[in-house]
C-alpha cells in the first residue's frame, strides 16, 4: 500500500510539473527517467543496502560528534545556561553554535581540497546519464553541502552566459536543499540529547540532501527544458574559491561566516515567531468578532487546510495529515527553521500517530524553498551575474515551486520504505 501511494504521489507531482512546463515538446524524457531512477537508487542504497548503510551510519555519527564537540565549546563559553531544558535556550546555546562550528569545518575541508573531490564525484555521476552542462552538474552537487548562494560560487564565471534552463536548475538546487551547517543544527534540534535519535535524524537528513540532487535535475528539466541541448557545454570544471591563506586562516574565515549565518538564523526565528503570534492574535479576534466567542482562528489552522491535499499526496494518512500540512505551510510561508521547530515540538509531545509521518515530514521540510529565498537568490546570484537579474526575478516563483516539489518527491519515495 505504501509503495502504491508513493507511485501515485510521484505521478501527481511529475504531472503537475509537466502542466507548468514552458516547452513541453522539448522535454527529454530519457533524462527525466534517469534522474528519477537515480533518486530511487540513492534511497535504496542509503536506506536498505548494508554496506552503504554502514557508511552513512559512520557519516551520521560524524554529525553527532560535531554536536558533542560544539557543546564542549558552548559549555566553556556559556556555562550552566547550556543545560537549561527549554527549546529557546537549547536553540540559542546549542543549535546556533553548531552552525558556527560546522561552517568553520566546511571551510577547512574546502581549503584542504576534500569538499571539491566529493562534489565533483556527485556531479560526474549525474552528468553521465543526463544531458547537462558542467556548471549545472557542479552547482547541483555543491548544493548537497553548500547553501543556495555558496554553491553558485563554484561556477561563477559561467553564470553570465547561462540559459534560463540552466539558471532555473541552479535556483531549484538551492531551494531543494539545505547547507551543511544548518543540517547539523537540525540533527540537534530533532534528536535532542538522545544519541540514538541524533543518529537517526542525521542519517535521514543526509539522505534527503543527496536524494534532492537528482530531483533538482528532474524537476528543473520538466519546468524549463533546455531549448538547444546540443549547445550545452558538458565540461566539468570547478572554480577555485579562495578560502584562506592556510588551514588556520580557513578556520577563521569559516567561523566569521558561520557567526553571520547563525545570527541571521536566530534573527529570522525571532521575527517570524513574533509575526506568527501577532497574526494569530488578529485571526483570533476576527474569529470572535465574525463567528462568535466559541470560534478561534489561527494561521496554523488555515495553512493546515490549504496544504492538506499536498500532505495526502506525499503519503500521509489519518489525523497526521493536518499536522504535516501545517508544517508544509509554515515552511513555505515562513521558513524551514520555524517548521522544524514546530516538528520538534510535535515529536516531543508524541503528536504523530505513526513514526512514518514523522520521517516523511523530516524529508518534506529539508529545503530552503520559501518566499524569502527568492529574494536571497535574486540578490545573491545577481551580484555575481548582474545581467541575469531579470531572468532570476522571472524564475523566482517557478524556482520556489520546483524546490518544494523536489523535497516532496524525496519524502514520497522514502514513504515507500516505511
């Protein structure tokens, strides 16, 4: 039954992309099929094949260790404040410092040349069966580990001459994934102090990041097929980014970038939580005024109703539909930080009827696809290629839709295994 639901869900999502396609006659169904097959193979390998599962368990344990190491630094800096059992304190003094530490590690790995080799390997695998430009492959693979404005830096010289199809692929890649630093933070957010839970969510979030890469290709080439694929330059050539004069300097650069990101994350959560409270207060008053004192409206309830069909499509059943629908709405309207915070509360309260719903929701939220990201991408990428600003602006909504569908596809496929 789960497999049948997943097949139905994938069919609906792919069909929706087809309806929105700019050039339906130019769709290369061979490429679409290969990308879908690659996504399913990644899921099977990571979740079911013993040797690969062991490798991902090892990688997941690395993220868990990062959280432990970060806590050591946090305890030194903040003392007993770290031990307060409050979501706000935990996020401020344990989760946000994780972003800083992981940013420093990522920059160090880039300086040592480790990250480039991993990115190139994923790009090579994707480019073998799909007619892609080398820039598309590298940026999409880079998004597995880097953020939506960092990955395009790998292909900066190619951005000014890119087609709309290539640009959309890069934008969707940024929307469909999360950066490594926040991935490590989410592991702590959802896993709490339980090492087994941390290991579990680290594995799932890693799997979501990898599965989103072929999903990016699939969705972008459905929504905006390449009009002249024979002119695509398939050469894989990554741009070297200066990440420091030596290893120590690389750590310093990464730390500075991480502090900026952590402050940005904290500020967004503060503002969006306040906005949510203010909006709910207005809805509550309107409900009382229009429908009487027994009625209470909220933004969560409205989002739950709007996104319920989407939750059903990705395989959620029963009373969990309304909860996952609310999470999808919060992620799209606000951001995934806020949605993962709500998911953590649901998990702590054992609000889901099944573990399967919790896992599917974890995958469905794993991406930067929200309205704020449109501005981030248009502003960030146009700084590197000012002549593309108009195209980036025109593709913004389509990128948001595409990034959302990518995360929904990964969630739907994983739902077949639970």
